[in-house]
C-alpha cells in the first residue's frame, strides 16, 4: 500500500482506513501506531529490574557476538551490562509506572487567568520501529482551573513519556491526556517538534526534515487561542 506517510495517521484517526489493512512491515516503515496506550504485555512486571538487566545483557551480548565483535576485548567487555542498565534505569524507564513523577498541584493563589506556556523542553526518546533516537522539543500550555503545577514537573512528565519506545504522535497524545487528567481541565495544548534518527541516519537519510505534532483541548480549539500559543513558539 503506497500512501504518503504524512496522510496515513490522519486517515486512520478519521476512520477512512484501518490499521488492520497494513501488514507489520508497512506499519513500521510508515511509522504508524496501533493505539494511544503503549502496547505492553500483561506480565510486563513479572521480572524484577535486576532480572531484566541480566536478560537484556545476555541477549545484547548475543547480538554483538553475532555481529562478529570480540567480547573479550577490554573496550567491549562491559557493553552488554552497560546497555542493559541504560535501558532499564534510563532510556526505557518510562515503561514502568513506578517511575512516574509524583505531581504536586498548588492553588492558583495569584489568580493567574492567562495562558501558561512552558516551551523548549528538550527530550530524548527512541523510535519503537527502529530503536534509534528521536530528539526534540516539547512545548506545553494550559489555562488553570484553580490548580497550578510546578514548572519542573511539566518537564518531568515529558521525560517520563519520552523514556519509552515511542512514536511521536502517541508521545504527544499521552502528554496531552496526562496534563488534562492531572490539572483537571480540558484547556491544554502540546506541540512537539522532533528529529528522528531513523529518518536522518538511515533509510531516506534526510538530515533536514523535522516532524511536528500537536494536541489541543478545550479553549485551545479556538483559533485565536491556538494562534496566541503558536505565536509564543514562533510557529
Ligand atoms: Zn523509526
């Protein structure tokens, strides 16, 4: 099925085509995604973090060995354990709900009624189709419904959802829905502008393109409110 990638996710969300019409190679190559929830197994947390690291280190050493690398070399010897630790403790730590940041809300004592924008939040994620980095900026905004959130917590929420194998559309929606639920308001906006190394460093090798995704709720669906937000971002 040959359809421009930029249109495909839109066609899926509008219901004009269904994800089941694609095979798994097409889904991966076109960076389609099958659900807003990160697809997890029911027994995802049956193993302890320590057991997961042991398994990942074992299988990663198999990959290196298969590639022909000499794991007895001093430079490579510790790599499987290092990768395993990095996967569990850092770059995929957002798969585990126990790592979700605790979000404390405060009363909006200043009675600030305007839009709050937190822009240029740098994040690092990984494409779930190729396991290579997605590097980008997230821009968030909301109107308070009586509660406000610590600014660094917005940053931490972005990092939490980024530290999973991801597709950019899902990352955007997950952050937007999290903001809605923790702030108790529909009035939230998220824009993500990111580079995908699976596009720049392999495949089409386009180093200049970037992908922009957005999520708007409540008052941000109003064109002038959306425009005010985008003006802060200079989009
Ligand atoms: Zn990819």
